[in-house]
């Protein structure tokens, strides 16, 4: 195959696409960041990251003068690429079924600009079998694009490091596609794992399902211990300390974000809704905010209390609110408490930390940001902290 020099990343200004664009450009590829978000593109052009990602802004400012990073909203740029990487995935709808409309629309919008011989790498989570359907479409209707599926599986905020450190799964439907995947990811990853596309699609989903289920186990254990009147943090320490068989047991917390729940429901749909373990995990994790509110109701007359939530993003020390369960927690508290205030160091908040500590009768940790660790809680406050962020 011809040498790969130019890569277009579709959806390239987002949490998945932009870190990959930076890493690839840093390895010498010319990278077009294609995105419909004009504001994000303008921010990137100005040398600023549109979201928090460790080490990314310094790398962006290093790369901009090289000319290897181009920001655009024009789909026509894909015609210039040797490889097109699409980071648009398939979410789930309100009925917990895969939603493919946006994915097909993006592919349809790209098709007039694609040409024979290019490789299209699908990067984000897709419903199993969708890669094969896209490959079949190009084989039957043209142009003759070589389709590959090479899923990302990095932790948001640590993408630059993990793109290099984690083994990269690669798959494709023909020799040209797999060769292109080897060339692209062989430059940035320490190890490549080659499988067939359906295996890669399932591996991506099962990685996230596994994490979601383990978080559900911790949350269920927390509920059992709390209902029994004991401190789960002490139980967790007793069960895991210097015990290699339980050392990976996570601690409880709001298991949220744009991937874990969605991917678990995708696998459930793929299994004809026979993935009972995944459904049970969903009920536990999605039910934790209500359990927290019910716990507070058992401690006080919540309807007479002002409640304050510390942390609203979906995980600690990031600025991403997508599918954060802290917002579900807020809605449930608004149904029960006299008033609800929120604070998050990465968002525009309706209260300061001091206001929540001084004005609120009930303090709830929604997200365990570093800023909250070791806070001194005034005497007499009622605290709900499943994360044990504040310490006991």
C-alpha cells in the first residue's frame, strides 16, 4: 500500500478524537481535525484545549507551529486523506436500544468525498456487527474503501499517556485495512493485538461492561453494609488489606459517564436482552442516587433541610458532565429537600464551597474532586459520602 502521510479524524475536536490527533501529529502525520463544533475548533486554533486532558495543551501549543495540525468543518478534506478515522459511535436511545442514526448520517455525509483505496478506521464503540455492515455497503455501493475497527479504550484525562501504553486492538476486513491499522497504530502504541472485527467490537464492549459490573458489586456491598448499620469503608479495608484475591475490589461511588452504562446496554441488546448481570448492574448503579437520598431521609427530616452537593461532573478532577449521576442526585434531592445548592470547581456553580459548608444542613459528595479531600465539615452537619472522599 502507499505510504500513509495524511489522516483525517472525524469528530476530531472531542474527548476521543483530539488526544489521538495530537499524538498522531506528534509522530509526524499530517492530521486534519474535522468537526462540526466551530467553537471548539476556534479554541484549538488558539492553542487552548476545549476540555481538560493532562498534558494536552502543552502538546497542542508545540504542534500548532509545525503545520501538521489542521482544523476544519469541511468534509471535503477527507478526500485528501490516506486514512480517515471516525470517532462517532452508537449511543443508546430512551428505550436502551442502540441509536445508529447519527452514525449512518456521518458516514453518509462523508461518502461523496471518499475515494477508492482509502482506509476508514472506526474508532468509537459501535453495536456489534455494524462495522461489517459499513464494509458491505462500501463493497457493494462504493467507493472501494477499506474498513477497519480499532477501538479506543483510554481513560479520559489520561489519554495521551494511555494511547502509548495500552495495547491497541486492531481489526479489519481485508489485508489493506489491517496493514493501514498496523502502520497508524504501530507508530503510537507499544503493542498491537490483531483480531477479527466482531471480536474487537465485543472486546471493547466487554471491557466497559466488566468495569460497570465491578462498580455495581462495590455499590451493592455498600448498600448491604449500610443497611446492616456498619461502615462499609471498614468492611472494605478488612476484606482487601494485604489480600491479593480481593485487592482489585473497587470502592463505591456514582458509576456514570458516556461509556459504561451505554456499552453495557449495547451488549444487553446484542444478547437479545439475556445479559441479566448487566441489567442488574444498571439497576444498582442507576439506583444509587435514590439510595443516597433514602439514607438521608432516614437520618433527618429532609424536607426541612437545605442540601448541598459537592461535585457535579461524571468523575473526579475532570470537567465532563456527560451522563453524570450527580444531576440525577440533584433532581431527587430537589423533590425531597427544602433547597439544593451545588458546587463544582470545573463548572459554573450556584454556590461556593464555603456557602455549602456554612448554609447547608446536609452535605452530599457527588464527585470526589481533590479539592474536597480533607475538608473540615462543621459540627452538626449531616453528611452522605459514599466515596469516603471527606474521610472518617
